C-alpha cells in the first residue's frame, strides 16, 4: 500500500498529475492550431516588423526544445543522464590509450602584421 499524500493515494495523485499534463498538452495543441492562419500570413507578408519576427523566432525555438523533450517523455525514450561515468563496454580495445587533454590554444593577434604573412 502506498503512503497517502494529503489524504490522496500516491497512485491517485500520479493519475491526477498525468491527467492535468495531458489536458494542458491538449489545450496547447488546440492553441497552436488556432495560430496557423497567423503563421501563414507571416510567411507571405514581407513587411512584418523585424523585431516581432525575431521575438517569434526565439519563442518558436524555445517551444521546439520543449516539444522535443515532451515527445521523448511521452514516448518513454528519456535518455539517462550522464554523470561522467565510464561508457566504454567491457569488450573495448585494450591496446589503446586515451589522448591527453589538450592545452588551451594561444590567443591569435587581432590584426595580422606583415611579419605574419607567408612568403611566396
């Protein structure tokens, strides 16, 4: 038996949360479908305000990230987080070694001088 959460069974609380998320995603999908005519007008209207287009572009990119994550979670394909542990398998090659870490590259001069030119 599961421990109650504020008088609600944990399984019931999980079910309520899942229903709330599903309802919110459904409402979001309907809102996005309602935006379709406006998006079509943006495609054909070349005189749209560049600042508004930039704001819409940034919002669309953030939305894309959220949609990709939601899709992975709903499909059950959430990748396991990597915490720096060894990922090589036991059947890996043992006659090779990892390369040492590279030192930071020296900063290049901002303006090249004639001394930096290569001769012909």
